[in-house]
C-alpha cells in the first residue's frame, strides 16, 4: 500500500475479495492519514450493494 498511497498526507483504502455471511464481495478498509489501523471496513458486492463490517 505504501507504494500506491502516501499515508502521511491522505486517506487511503485497501481491498481484497472475501465471503462474509454467505455474501461474496470486496472488502474495503478505509484508513485515516498516518494510520496503520482501519477507520472502518466495508464489503462491496458486484451489484453495488455494500454493508459495513465494523
């Protein structure tokens, strides 16, 4: 991630494909600037629906 985003100046996201509660989609973690721990995590399905994981 550090090669794509400068985390000291921006918010950034990371994603990977997961299955959660029988839903398959991309997990999107949102990070605040200069942080190694996500501010929130979402699962986004191919049809555009999304749910907040935490």
